[in-house]
């Protein structure tokens, strides 16, 4: 019959059909909880005063127990100061959008681009502050471990570890924060530490101990005079991969020499990168993991590669044992950091707001050349310095996390 319907599958109409449906509203990214700036002391530098911020602190004077002699003037004492320096640096990043991107792309709405760039700027600032805080010398290893590379997943954050750090801060005469008649320390922890410590029955949620108007942004709860701020961007130390996709290697056959055959294939590039790395090796002679450095590795196909450890003593390995990357956690596991600190422990410096994240949007007409071919969206911190003003008052607990 002559009936000839035009269908969505008619080949001559294909240019008018999208091969896939495209929803024009963007899916949202997860939101970040950025809190590392909250405990800092804001320090203002005057304009035109250089790029190095300096502050000073007195060294505490010792207790005097000597009885004063009669009619005799004792010698005067000497005061001592320490200097703290912080270097002001600019930070920033930007994207360009072409005129054709603006004209044809489904997601070229300016607010979408500004959101993405602004998000990068605020996360970058938070990470800069966090990484400076991590340089503190008041370090506590969970479960009485003595090095970061000894920590296991079972060395979890718990109330006992918090109490130990509070004891340390009090011994260091750390000043507390004060609000609403309360005195307290602050702590910043990520999701892994949060999961473990909230299992403790001594935990208090904010509504149990403080008026809601005094709650910090991201406040999670309290225990033993420490108020906890949760962050999605917590301090994490992760072992780098030994080979592509793996932080471990499998032992091939029983072995009791410094040359350990492994089951995996190793490329020439990977073999070169393994020299000098540290691994945790299970020693079957006494059922103990031992940390050893790799002297060198040989490349080859699966089952034909060797890891040569530094000599003396040798380690007895069984077939199927693992060599774990061990710069940080003992069995290739990440190590997490939870900060616990008092007032005036660290500072953020800026000149008239130069430490703030500023958005800069330049249209095609402003920056795009004679034919207005592109615009830019940027974030910038004109000048910011972060310094630990007193490391004795800023503690970090390094710990594992339950799996």
C-alpha cells in the first residue's frame, strides 16, 4: 500500500535525532566540608611591609626554688625569645571558554563554570592550611606505635588516644578556646576517624552539650573537653603503588634470600622506580612483618621478576606471601591524621584580605582578542601565609582506620 510513515528510525531524518537523550541539567558533585581555617588566628600584615611575616614568642621562664639570701641582691635573669617566620605566596588557577564552547556546549552556563573554579579555589586553600598544620612536631602514633610505617588498620582512633593527646596539650600549657563559658580544645578529623570514634559510648553530639548558636561549622560532637569538626578533606598518607594498580607484590615460591621472586609482571619503568622504595615483608621464621628497602628490581613477564632487598638480615618468605608498600601504613594501608589543638596554635596571614579566595571573570569582550574568541574564569589568592605559631599547642594523632 502507499502509506509511508516517517519514523524516528527513518535514515533520512537521522540528523534531527540525538543518538542519546541528554538531560540539560547538570548532575551535582558532592559537597566538601572545609574546616581547617576555623581554628586559625587571623593575622593582618600592613601593606608594603614585605613578603615575610614574622612573629615572636617568649621562651617560658623556669620555676625558681632558691631561697633569697639575706641582704644580698641576686643576679637578674635573661629573657629569651623565639622567632616564627611565614612566607606570603600567591595562589590561583583559571579556565578558558571559547566562543564556540559558549555557543554550542550543553553545559556552558557561566554559573556552572564559576561554581567549578570557585570550588577548586576553596579546596586548594583548605589543603594548603591542612598541609602546614601537618608539619607540627607534636605527633602521637596510635596504639603506642613509634613510627608512621608501623601503623595498621587496627590502630584506630578512639577516646583513649584523644585523652592521651589532651594530656600532652595540658602538659604543654596549651591555651583553650573559650565560648559561652566553656573552655575546650578543637579537633579536626576525616570520615574514617569519625566512623571509629563515634562508636564510643562516651561520645556526645552537639545538642547534648552546647547551645546551637555556638556550634562550629561542621561540628560533630565532643568528648573529654575536645570539640570535633568533621571534614571531607582530612589528612591522609597513602602508599604509592609498587606497580600499576597494586600496592603489594606476591611472593613466587618459598625463599630465604635477599632476592625475592614475585608473581607479577614488572615493566622496565616500574623496576627503575622500585629502587629505594620500602616494603613490609612477612618473615615466616618468627611470624613478624619486617620493613626492608628495595635495592633494585628486575623487569620481566609474570613469574620471572625479582625484588632484591638490601642485604642483612635475610627474610624467609613463603609462596603467596606479600610485599606491601611501606612508606606509610605497614600493610600498604593508608594512615590518617586527626588534629587536636588549642587557641593561638597556628595563624593565617594576609594583607587587607589578600588571603581570601577571589573570583575573577573576564568576558570575551574584555580578554578575547580582536575577534572576542574566548573568556576566562579564575580564582586567586593574592597573598597568603600559614604558620604554626606554637607547635607544642598543635597535636596530630596518626592512626589507621577500620575497614
